[in-house]
C-alpha cells in the first residue's frame, strides 16, 4: 500500500531525516519509535504532505505522491492524527464527526448513518450528543481517531495516540487500533513512546535515531538489537 524510499529532510543546519525507507502492506500496522529528536514527527510530516522531502520518494498504491500537498494526500486516503487536538471542543461528538464525514465527500442523506457507524467503531456511540470538551482525555483521543476514520482513511497516521492516557486507556486504545485495522480494512503508521502500547499492537517496528533507520522488525527482534539497546539503554555496542 505504501512504499517509502530514501527520503531525507534538512532544516537549516539540522538533518532531520536521512535516507529513511519503509513499506506498509494492506491492513497492517507499522510502529515508528525512537528517542526525542530522532526524526519521527518529521517523517510523519513528509508522509502526510505537510513537509516536502529534499530527496527520495513516497508511493501510495503505486502513485508517486512525494510532492503532493497535504490536502491531496488526505484525499488520496492517507490521513493524519496530530499530537495536538484538532477537534472542536464546543461542538458535540456528533457534530465533530459530521464535519469529518462530510469532508470525505459523502452525501448528506447518508450522513447520520455514517456518523453513527464511525462513532461505534471508535467506542463513542454512547457519547454522540456530548460536547467534545466534556469527554475524558482518553476518549478525546478516540474522537481524534474517529475524525481520521470519518475521512475514510486508507492509512491512518497516528502521532502519539496514547499521550497522557492512563495504562488502562492505553491498552484499550491498542485494542481499538487493532480492531480498526482488522474490521475497517485500513492500515496504520503509529508514532509512539509508550513501549507497552507498541508491544500490545504486536506490529512491525521501525526504529529511528538521529534521523536514520537503525533497525526494523518485530518488537522481540528490536528489543534484542544491540544498536537499539545502545540508543535506549546507553549500552556499549561490541
């Protein structure tokens, strides 16, 4: 579904990413991890079209989208959930989801049914008429994911979806993301710091350090990688 080859980005004197590559099949999850400053958010910004790579290519279902602007990338099916809230707190959950669903091009006569469907898929079916500002923090994150689903994402770009959550909420969110991938036919790229959440997703992992990919594989493989252990634990590499 997605193939990224050798993308790089420099901001002035800072090399944010260098020759990053990854692939994402249909209905799969790819986690991107790394220390602060590793280049994770810049990578997601290049995928979403908010930042243009200096070199390299991004192909979505065989189409070269490397230079496409963000709105065109989103219309093509790769939709981003940002770290900062993007919902309207003064509107209800229903009204927020209506905006997202209408943005997908759905006709108004099908709006109510689709909003209900999206709300149920992100476990907010009981909260449609609540102001978004009244949701507990964990459920606001689910609303953010719902906005991505409402746009009919084929690939969800989820930037730190469990930030500020309790351990229980984090595990429920892992269940939610896996369920969406299994039942909605979507794929997901997840940027995350919480290793418990990454383990719970049971997905392939890409590790970034100083803008470069230093390891890729399953979580069990990543945890045994000497270079990854050196980056995270300060161990010396033999």
